[in-house]
């Protein structure tokens, strides 16, 4: 069933269809990044051992909920932009740096993986913000909000790294 568009201006207008598609593709990548981060954080939090690991595991468990919330926001915005949120068969993992280490007490490797994941998210979300500038204020505003969260996560884990090294 074809979608009837009523907007004559803004990102939902027909004249911005190509830009809208570009933004949907960027949001889809962001969605997958968040979903993969949820899986990796959950695995790492569940696998860590040791007294010093408890705080990191707790932080990861808390971040799982926040990252899942980000994925939900991206999925909703994809739909609002006439896109389709992909299913699991379209998933391709990328986070080699965030796989649980063999040594379950190796907290530093997990912390460094989290920092790399957050830095990658910050880089990608900045790219989305730039792509939205002047054409899609709603998406830009949403991604700025998510970017703020990711910067906070990265700074938290940078502080953990200082302590553990």
C-alpha cells in the first residue's frame, strides 16, 4: 500500500526524498551499532569475574538499558521517515574490540572496548547530526540528545581506565 505524503516542506517532503533516504541509512547503522553494543555489554557484564570487576559489570548492566533505549529511538525515527527498521537477518557484527576476553578478570580489555565503542558511536552520531543540519531538525535534536549520553558513557569509562591502569 503506497504511503500518502502530505508534507510540502521539511524532511518528509518529496523534494527531500534522497536526503531522507541518506538519513534513514545513517540511522539504520546507528540502530545496529546500539543493538550490537547491547549484546556486547550484556555478555561482558555477565562474564566478568573478580571484586574489582563488580563496578564495571554494574555500569555495563545499567548502560544496556540506555543503549537499548537509543536503539528504540532510532527505530522509531526510521519509521517516521518512511523507512523500515531491519530484522536480525540483516545484522552484521562489527565490534571485534568488544568481545568478552578469555580471561574473565581482564577488566582493562573490557573497559578499552567500551571506550572504543563509545568513540565510534560519537563519530557516527556526529556524522548524522551534520547530515541533518538545515533539513531534519527533529532527527538532529534526537541524535544530539543520544550523543550527549554516549559522551557521558565514554568519559565514565575513561575514568575507570585511569583507576585500573
